């Protein structure tokens, strides 16, 4: 697989896996790869519930299933309270980013 093939497969598989899997507290999903390891980073605002964490892990399983053996998965599930800047720690490709919202009172 070329880098272009990997990038396309990665972005499409993450976007597909996220359908109907984005809870209100999810603020960003970035992805990338290194060698044969898919990397996913999920950023939540506030408490990460068991359902949120399980949902992120299911997304990861669906994504890595789109890649042939010996591909593996490295997930990071992070909490940032009221994230002002989601860029620090971001992986190269953005799949989901903070939606426009009203400021909290």
C-alpha cells in the first residue's frame, strides 16, 4: 500500500466508524499511522463515561479491521476540560473537530 492508499483508507474508515458514534462531549478525533500501526486520538470535554470510552474503542476496532494483518492499533482517549486549543498532541489528520457552540455561562 502506498502512503496515499493508507491515508485514504484511514480517513474513510475513521469517518465511517464515527457515524452515529459521536457523543456530545467528543471534541476532536485525529489519526495517523507509523509503520503498520494505526494511531487514533479521541479528545473529550469533561468526564469520559464508560459508554464514551467503549464507543471510542469500538471505533478503533472498526478502523483497524479495514487494514490487513499485521496492522495494529494505538488509541489515546484524553480528557480536556473546556479545551481552548485542540492542536497540542494532535495527530496529522483531523477527522472530527469541535463543532461551533455557544460559550458556557
